[in-house]
C-alpha cells in the first residue's frame, strides 16, 4: 500500500475535497473518532478551534492509503492500517477521520488525524514521517504478497535488519516479530568471538542453529 501524506491546515477545504462525489462514485465515512461533531466539516472545525490556543498552523495530518491495483482491501482492513500508522507516527488516541473513496471499482482511503495535543496545547512533532510511512508500506507489501513497486525497493539500503518474504513468513509462523528477531541475531553475532560463543549466545535466548540441506547452518 502506497502512502502520501502531509501536514496541513485549511480543514474546511480538506473536508470539502474528501466529500466530493463528482470525482468519486462512492464516498463513505468509515470512522469519526474523538470528535463531538458527526460530520467532517464540523470535526475539522473542532481541531482548528483548539489549534488557535497553540502556535500550530498545520493542525491536521492527512494520509492517503492507496492499495496496489487488483488488491481487495476491506473496510476493516483500511481501519487496521490506520491503527498501524497511528501507532507508528506516535499519534495514538488522537481524534481522527477515515474516509473511503471508490471509483471505477478501485478503492482507496484517506486518514486525517489531529496534530494538537489537548493536554499540552502543542502540535505533535512528526519527525521523519516519510521514512516511517515507507517502513509500514514495505511491511504491508511483504505481508500481503503484493508486488512491490521499484520505488520501495532500494538495494543500497540493505542492512542486517532487512529480510526476504520467506524469512518474514517463517518468523510470523513462529509467532515472532521478524524485525526483533533480526536484532537479536545481529546482537548475538556482534558479541561473539567464534562459532562456539555465537551458538552459546543464541541458546541463552532459546535459539538454536540447525543443519541445512544446502548450507552449513540455518
């Protein structure tokens, strides 16, 4: 799933754009959470009103959620992705809206979240949000076995924490977070002087080297 995001103000203009039915055959509000209002214009006005007590001009964070062509993402699937992005960006519990658009059989969604922290009356700082969105995008392509666009593939960025589709699935079957597993293996390797100490370090973490059919160890 490809994400396009920006910090922005002008909530009224954004609400009008999201509700346009001349550009979309179907428009559906999947979720309005944390607002007193039950419509987009009213919801975004609430955020704007609160933002006036701060120095934050771009009081909204807007993300478009675009599945690859041919992918069938359910309403619940879009909401699950919204939850994931919210956590990754550090915006848990912030007021948000999720709007579904459909045109010519293709569905995509828009996630709009408030950046205003009502407790501190400040705008939430979204550092490196493009990199964080890219990470979630790659994970979704792996998990759903979608063909990854060239723009998301960069061999120059390979590091000990990158993994193949097969490695991802193996870790998932074992009930492990593959990223955490890679970190554990990297740390064990870095702290070991030889094969024996590496094996012992792994065993201390309930991991064991196994003989492979084609390689010495797996």
